[in-house]
C-alpha cells in the first residue's frame, strides 16, 4: 500500500476549463459529471450548465478557455469556414457546437457568445 501523505505530488493541478494552475490552498470545484477540477475564477464565470458544455467541447475538440486572444474572434468568418468544410454534410447542431468551441478558446463566455449571435441576427 502506498502512503500518499509521505509523497509530494510533483504535477501541478490545472483547471479543466482555463488551464490555470490551482494551488493546494485555492478553492476548487468539481464537475458533477466527469469530476474535472475547476478553479474558482471559472466557477464564478460560468454557470453549472456552461461548465459541463465547455468541458465536453474541450474533450471533443481540444483546447481550453482563452487559449487565443478574443480580437481574433469572428463568428461570421468561422461559420463560413465550417459551412465550406462540411459542404453537403452540413449539420446545424454540430455547427453550433463548433462555433461555441471557437468562441470559448478565444475567451468568449457562452453568454457573450449568445449576445453576439443575437446582435448578428438583428443586423
């Protein structure tokens, strides 16, 4: 039997959403479904449903929240690229997931993303 109290864990714990280092003394939260560790900043930034969606999208497509700068974010450009790549295999649900994933890796929260879509539709 291994006694973990006598051994230091050498790997830093990282938030499953933003990849920020989580210190031993920092408050941590766990996803209800996949038990990923979430930092307090992401816990405050996302509601429970958004946390689960983000974790699933990062598992499916990779990356993490804020990996790229948000000034590179363009819904229209990304949508056109997705539609062009999918051609006759276009699936609206998959396109929605890919667009939200693209927003997340550019540091755009789901709420900000939805407001951007609403503004785009109104224009």
